[in-house]
C-alpha cells in the first residue's frame, strides 16, 4: 500500500466546482448518529441513512418515476460529517450508463436537482494510449461485423450446407437401393437352396449363380465407397473455402480479446481506491488474492465505492450508509422498488474490505450464530434414522465460520452413528422437518428415495402482501386456477381453486453470492407447486399464507419463486435476501413423508409452524 499525499480535486475550477454535500431537509431533530459505521454486506439501515434515502427518493420520484419505462437502478446514500461538523449526505448510483428519458440523451444523473458524486475513474480522462487502443478495438469490431455481414460468407455457408444435404440424400438413396438388392440376393440364395434340395438345379449351376450374387455385392460396396469419396471431396472443397473466411474472423476475435484484456487490465489499474487511512490500491491488486483474480466488469462503479472514495478524497467522515433499488424490476435478479440491499459480494467485497480499513464497523451478523441457544426437538427416532424439527437460525451442516449445526448436534447425540448423516438440507433461516440416517444402510436407501423423488415435502410460507389474480397471471405459473378467476380480490378464506405451478429456472448470481437469479438460458429447471391457504391481517397490511411443494430442490427455490415478478411476486416475510428483514424468515418445512429404509412402511410427519 502507498500513502496518498495529494487530494484529487477532480480538476474542477473553484468557481464551477459542484457541491456534492447535501444537507438534510428537514432538520434532523434528536436522531443520534451511530457509534460505528455500517457493515455493508449485511445491515439494517440506520435512521439517518433512511432519512437521506427518503430525501433522494423524493427527488427521484420526479426524475425517475416508477411508472416510466426506464430500467431500475441501485442507488446509495452515505451520511457524512463535514469540516464544520455538520451532518449531510452524499448520493451515488451504480454503473456508468445514463438513463435516457423519452428518447433524449438527458438522464437523471444529469438532473440539476441531484448532484451524484463523480465516478472513481472518469472515462473522459483516459490517456492517449487507452484512446488509441480502444480505437483499434473498434476497428477490429468493424472488420468482424463486415465479414459476418458480407454475402460471400453467407453464400459459402449456404454452399457447404447444400453440398452436405445433397451428399446425405444421394448416399441415403444408394444405401436404400443396396438394402433392397441385398434382400433380393438373400431371396435368390434361398431359392437356390430349395432348387438344390429338389434336384432341379445342379451344384455347378448353383455355384455359378452364387458367384454372380457375390460379385453384385462387391459392386454395390464399391459404388457406395466411390459415391462417398466423391461427395467427401466436394464437401471438403466447400468447407475449406468457408473455413478460410471463418479462420479470418476467429483470428480477428482472438486479437480483439487479447487487446480488450490488456485494456481492461490497464483500466482497472486506473481505479485507485482510497481508504480511511489515506492508503490506495488499484483493482488488480485488490482482486489478486481472490478466487477470481480478474475483477468483474463494472468493479469500482457501484454506489458504495463511489461514495466512500469521494468522502475520503475530500476528508469527509463517513457515519452510515444504505443502498436501495429504484425503478422497474430486472428480469433475472430479485430487486424490489424502494427496498434496501447490501453491497454485492462479487464486485464490492474485496474493494470495500480495503476501503473500510481504519473505520470502526458494526459487527458482522454473518459471524453470529442465531441458533446457538435454540433446542433441536426430535420428532421421531429409531436405530436407523432420526427426524428433527430444525429451528430457524440453525445451520443444517457446519458452515465456514459457524460449526454448530443439526449435523454436529446429531453426531454428538448419536456417537455410534455410521455413514453419512445428512440427506437433505434446509436454509439456515428456514425451520422445519429434516431426516438424518444413523447407519450406512439407511443412508443409502433414503438417498435413493430423494433421487427418485419418493420423498414428499411440503412447506408453509407467509408472504408480505396479498396474493391476487394480478400477481399470478403470467406464463410461468402453469395451470394457475387463481389467474382464471374473475378480476376480483379473493376472500379471506382458503380457496381450493387458488393453486398453480411456477416454472422459473435458477442459477447462482456469481456477482452476489449466495443469491440466486432466474436464467432461462443457463439456469437449472426449477418447479414449485403452490396453493393459497388464506389471508391474515397484520396491522394495516394483509399477508398471504401459502402451501409450497417443491418438485425440484434448487437453492433458494421457494424464496425466489415467491419473490420474483414472474412468480408469485410477493417475497416471504423476513426474507432479507429477496425481500425485507423481520424477526425470522416465515418459511417452514411442515410435512415430510418417506418409506422406512428397513420396514418399507411409509412414514408421515407433520409439525405446524410457529408463525
């Protein structure tokens, strides 16, 4: 690390330098600042951060209304104390792109009512080398586009395809003819055998006919080989002409990739991230010791790094921060309008870990074991298996930083157990039924039941809002009876017809572990059956109780299928990953059924949720 000795004033002339310090409106009153700064990867926003966010949201309501077609965006606020010991805040957005309005180039980032802090590295200040190399990349792109668009490549591809199709047809026709010939020769040989037996054909005559039939067989084989060789030559000629063009395109793409990687590395070195101690480090060095040494695209451009960078550059003291989503929901990730979210793990974790060095931070909630003092009730046990009711907050298996889990407790309680104990898992925040095997024979048998979907599981969840026909009228909820009902709100009583299926493939969000996202291209099939159980009043709000039956068992499947706009579009109460925090995640594995590994008798277990 190198001590930073020069404050970067962004080269603004004093008379025109914008003010990014935003005073609170109205006055703060008696809200006390926090004693420690926000732990950015898991937090509840401080009241000061909420006030700052609300003030920013008020301005966004005019420039970026929810009803507009603008894409949603993550915004951040950083409450700071200036040189005059005044509290105010800074505002930032994630990314670089402007949000265009009504076909114009004017975006909310240029709005006169919102002064967002500048980027860590301004692309307009790129050096001549970078500009020249970027021009080379653009030239290569133009060459690739021209080659791909030219009629020559298309005609060569069409010719190669036509030659292959013609070869397949002619060879297929000849092979069919040869099969017919072979059948005829077989019949002739059978006829010769019959004539020999009857004495109507001499052995010499039979031999002569047999020789002729063999000659025909050899002739057919030679004809087929000759035809294949003929078409092979024509196909190779057509493909070679095409390959010359494809090789040229591939070479250009390889050169572009090499140049782009070099420019990307050079660009990341321009991001000089500062921390509270006045030290700086570029993105290449910050990501060097991570699992992915190459920084993800967009690293350093998220709201949190921008805010802290500006604060440290201008000697403002960070107090607390918060990030929230504003606008339309994306199609893959779960992002709800106005909801607060932690900093992402993939892009921001290495950066913020460095930038926050020297600041007193709130404790990391992820290091705290919320299930430490909670008992683990045993619902059923025999010499082969045990069924438990896992409390919310207890891990199913040991984690990276927390060893206490269902598996470790059962191992301690049943030290004579052999083989693998664990057969399936529940999220740490989910409560409910789990079955564990106490010997190898039981484990093997039960494991096969899970693989063959003999095991039956049902969950109960409480959703944050009221489920109506509006939320489920989409193509991803197959056979949804609720969406077929008239456009009216359902009664407060359970409705047998209010049920359906959710089909949304899931994949890990590699930039924001452990979150999952919907991906129809690379995601794994995920299917959930749901049924409305009823509505419940919660203060002035209405919540929905549903039964969920997972057909597949993807990570966070039920949580994403409930929260996603193409699912039920209502997060589960207390889902801090895909909704908002509460005392606990209101998701419970209520029913579990399987065949006993020894007696083969089907066992049914049911435990009602505590919510």
